[in-house]
């Protein structure tokens, strides 16, 4: 099948390159940090966006996050602010799952819209010191001052082919444009495999990639912000529910805290949960089972469950932990906004 789809991948790449060649990028009045990927699917990009915003805030500077707002239920032609400096302004339906989750975790403006130039114009009223372009590596309309690319160690390049024959959005030589490359989920593969990925990236770009993983795990009930001790879950049957780009990474995160899922309920990325979905799952897991899901999924599941259902649903909250290179990333950010 991939051989049959190869011509479509070549055509996809040709159109992308043509679009890039003839698009004149707009230079914004403040620095732009793009955080993106070179593959389709989960690469750990959103946690890096959140961590970057938090670091900029720690420098007493104000970032504004520009996101496309992919797969919103209620779409608008104009760019809209999901949150300002103080509070969330829009619903999940208007925001999209990832921008809404981001807005809950960072205290800075988040703006969504397909036209990022228009979004940046709207952002001026928030007096930004720096823009963070979410999923911007293949967005040609804005000139970037720093391109950060995330690569999932668990599935870094797929079969090496471009969409739809593979998962690559561009040829791997496009990584030369990146100022920083982060291998996420670096602990999900063995040392030899990780070294192969590092060497491949280094041979293409001449840059040594940074290494990051998920860690510092906490867990809470879906209807509460209070974290619970892991001992609470001893002797309980754990079931995994998610609709994300890389379910295998989530399963490994659950295993890191000592739980082995009895069963996995996996939906398509960005799935819109229905009450019937959760009712069916809760019936399947029995009276002694509990559900563990992701923060991204929790934002949507909350809207379709009642309190009795919520008592059996828990959210795993990870932090991104840099194994190497965090100082390099922070130095680059400081250079841009000093």
C-alpha cells in the first residue's frame, strides 16, 4: 500500500515546497518561537509549548501563544482569544481541545485562528514580549526567530515516507531549518535505538538534539484539582481511555507509575466523546475498575459525564523533564527576548 501511495506523497511534498517558495513570510514586531514537528501524530509538542510559555513568564515577560485551533466544534473565520492574561474567555467547543488545555495550564494569552498573521494582530492588545507559534514548522506566513522541532523517540520517522504513504510532513532534510531539535519520550526506547535516532538527526543537521521525557507524574480525579496518593489505586483494576496521537506513549506513562492497564479504550485523535462512549466503558470495567485518561481527553470527557461517573475517572498529569539540553533552550529564549 505504501508503494501505491508514494506518488501522492511526492505530490504532497511538491505542493508544500511550492507553497513555501512563493509565500512571503511576515515579520512580526516581536520575536517568534515556533514549536512544531516533522511528522503527523503525537510528538510531545504541546507540553513543550506549555513549558516554554512558563519559562518566559518566569523571566517576567509575557508570551502569547498562537494556535490554529484544530477540529473546533464551533469554528469562526476570525481569530479569537481563548484566554487573556487573567482568565479563560472561550468554551472548549470554540477553542479546540489542545488550545483549551493549554489555556488552563498557562497564565498568558492564547489565540486561535487559521490566519496566524491576523492572530498576531489581535494579540497586540495584550502587549506581548514574544509569540509562541504552536505547530508552526510548516507554517510559512510568519517569519520565525527560532524553530523548535519535537521528535517522538517511539516513532521518530515512521517508514521514512511522506503523507499519505507515511507520517512525514516533509523530507527529513527539512530539519536543517530547525534551531533546536528535541527528542521527546527519550526513555521509551533502548539506549542503542536512542543513539541511532540522535546520530541520524546529527548527520542531517549537524546539531545534537536535546532529550526530554515525561516525569513528575501526579494523578487527580476528573472533577477535582486535588492530587491523590498513588496508594489510593492499589488493588484497583486500571483501564486506559484516550484519543491522542500516540496512545503507546500514554500507556508507557501509566506503566511508569506502576500500573498495568487491564484494557485500553483507544479512540481516534481529537475524538469528540459522547455520554454513550463513557457509559459503555464504565459498564465494561465493572464495579472495581477505574479509568485513567489524559488531560487533553479530560477536557472533553467532563462535558458528557455526571458526578457518579466522574468518581471512577482519573487524570494522569505529567510534566516534561529535560534529560539534557534544557539550558541550551533557555539560553536561546533569553537571547531572543532580552
